[in-house]
């Protein structure tokens, strides 16, 4: 079965990577390419940037989502929530890689998943999700006597911090140690902070240049440090993971899933 895809933000960096990956995957076909109504990409073939004619023009009509089995969305929270409402109305499944949602946005996704199937994950990379599993094991072993810091770096255009991936890493670690991240997270250090609070999970965010995404978790103990790192050299791992998620979700009528479900890691 060929999975028919709608791709949101088709003229953006991630949208273009999704298009490139989809055109190379015989198991999927691009049915719809979406952009904002004011985008200069409207009306262009979605494969123009590759010098390829796909026959799929970039458009803004959300009702066109009905022509797809799954919508893949890596846009902004406000755009994704508008797409979510359309998908729910039209009965189209979603793969959501957008980050930066507030609690109301996350609640809207959970509610929509009662009607349609959704894969919602802060990072679609297979390697990153393997890293989550490694962190779960490490956090259980290093639950006592080790200070934990999460350092992430992204390109200068990223608008949210810490990254969704960094926050997910913190959640995985906290859960593995039978605690809640909200009770342990430290996001800002400035001035005279005093000694490090026992049990804290610290976050540091770097923004600059064209860094795609680097994440390191540091477990610092007496006389040793353990570092678990994932570095993305391009956005292709996110695109390939998203296509894998699309093939997974198309066989499900409703429900909320993440990449751990897609990869069978639960």
C-alpha cells in the first residue's frame, strides 16, 4: 500500500527535506503540499527546488488535506493546531514533529487523538529515540551520586528553548528515577546561584549558525563523567523517521503514539 502524504510547511527547510525523502521512498507518495497563503511558494511545483516536476503544486487550502492518508507537520504550534482541526474534521491522520506547544496545545492534540491516529514526538530521528532508551537505562543505574546536565545546541533560527528533544531527555531521566522533571528542572543560572541543588536536572541551550541539532546528557559523579551524545548532521534523519511514523500510523484508526511506539521500544 502506498501511503499518500500531505506535507505542511512545504517551502521551509524541514518541508523540503520531507519532500526530498518522500520522493526517494517508493512506499509513499506526495498528494498535497501546503504553505501559508502569503508564501511566495504558492503555485510552484513542490519539487522545483530539486529540479524535479512532481505534478503537486504548493497550495494553502486546508480542505485539500482530505486527499491524503497522513499529514506530516513540522511548522509552528499555531499552524499545527489549525492543521490538527482540519485533520480531525476530515478524518486524516497526523505525524507531528512541531515543538514549543503550551499545555493547552498538548491537550488539544490528546483530545484530537480520540478521533484520529496521531504520532506526536519531539524528535522523529531513529537515532535520537535509541538515545532516549540508552538514557533510560543509564538514569536507572546512575540514580544516586551523579549530577545531571543536559546541553543542547541548535541553529540561530530556532525559536523555543530548551529544545523539545532536551525536555524529552529530562522527562525520560526523571521517570527512570521515579521522579517528575517539573520538580527537578533548572533552566536558568545567573549571578550568585549558590551550590548546585542535589537531584537537579540542569539545562543549557546554545543558539548559533546552522547547527541542526546537538544534544548531550552529562552524568557527573565522583571521579568520573559519563556523556551520552547525539549529533544531527542534517535534517534527513528527522524526515526518514517521519516517513516511518507515517507508515505506522496509517494502519491505526485513532490514538496518540510516539516514536517509541513506532520503533517498538516500549
